[in-house]
């Protein structure tokens, strides 16, 4: 009888564990532009898919088509018992804060913003560090000494990319010129490839021969225009080297995929924590993409310069300016 009871107890514990695993259901809410934007949202999607492939755990997802859906979708996820729930993008901060207060026992995370609540993990990136490296590559590739930057929505986060990029460009030669344009001041600025192409054409007319975009879907127009003119674009967030092979010099990758994967995994393993997580070069949170699509575009000398700067930034020998803490870009 003793052995029977012990076996029954063990079976009960195993069943409870299996039930707990079955109850684990993470969720992700993409921002405007959708999960196949070839950029920011798609990086998040790739992280969620990698988690599913590695663990066999399904996740819930939703692609919003207007601002009002953010809070509705988050609340529905929470009511249905999903956790952790990841909001992709700074624009979701207000919605997430409201819903996280209503569901204090649910784990939430947000990318690119800080929501100071005990059940929220805020994930930030040192975009300026990765942008500095692609700035070096752009300056070394340029034949005119003029390069461009095209941002999406005119906000401090995107100026953070621009400032770091300018720092890298100027580190190669102080006399280099960086032309800069933002696409707009509303969320529509992320999804206007026609306007992106127009801005890129204008910069190229002024002599820019390498253009870095941080503009979401709008940036696809930037890359297309650069390719059409026989110049070079630089992608962002996801590896966009393969979009226009031979004309995308590199991509400033932002490892949103790792952030999503790690947040889901921490929730599954019972190791989830709140607070602010900041990912830079040292944490493999940002970087530049090399693959078969651009290996012939980036010389060994260019790569060596970027790698040296990367190590110097990690070691603290180079401190890249963070526009979000000081809006006076010194470059």
C-alpha cells in the first residue's frame, strides 16, 4: 500500500507538471506594419517562431491595423490567461501600462519603451552602437564623401540611430557629410515606401551614394531607390541584405528576435523578471549583418575597422552618444 500511494503521488506530481506546461501560453502583439514588414515586427516574429520550434510551445499573436486595437488585444490576451505578453514597439506603452495595472499577476514585456510596473519587463537597445558601426562601413564604401540617413517617425528613438550613424561616418573622416531626413510625425511614417524612395532620390541627387534607413516599411522604398540608381542602401532591424542583393551594403540588426525568445523562455522556465533590460554590442543586442549577399561589397579593411570599433565600444574606449539621454548630438 505504501508503494502504491508513493506511486500515485508521483503520478499526480507528473500530471500537475504536464498540466502546468500545457497551460503556458505566451503571446505577442505586433505594431502597425504587421509581422511580415521585413524589419522590426518581423524580427519579433522570428524570435517567437524560433521559440516554438525549439520548445514545441504554441504562442498567440495579433497584428493591429489601427491604434485602438492595442489595448483591446492586450486585454483579450490577459483575460484568456496568456503570459508573458509582449508588446512590440514604443507606441504600445500607454495601452500596456493600462492593461498591466488591471492584470497584476500577468507577465508583460514591451520593446523600445519603459513601463515602470512590477509585472512589466522593459527591453531597450543601444541602437546608437550598431548604427556607429554601419556608419563606418558607409563612410568607407562611399566614393563621394556624402552619405544619407532616412528615418521613419521623427522621434528621439530614430534620432538615436541617426546620431550614432553620424558618429561612425565622422570617425572615418571628419569632413564627411551626412544628409538626414525623417519621413513624418505620425505612425504613417513607418509604412510609406513611395515617400522613402522620393527622399532617397533627393539625397542621391545631392551626392549621397550610401543611404541608411531606420524607417520600417518605408525603408523598403529607400533600398529600392538606392538599388535602382546603382548605389547602396543599409537595412535595419532584420537582416535585409537579401532584398536587393549587391545593393544592400549591410543591415544594422537589432536582435528583437533574441529579446522575444528570451522573454518567452524565461516565462516558461519560471525565471521571468521585471525591470529594464538594455541590450547593446556587449550583449549581442545590436550589430551588422554579413552574409553571401554582401560579402563582396564589404572589404576586409572595412570589416576590420568595424570590428575594431565594436571591440573599442565594448571595452569603453569609444563611447557612442545616446540621443535619448542628451538631444545635442555632438558629431
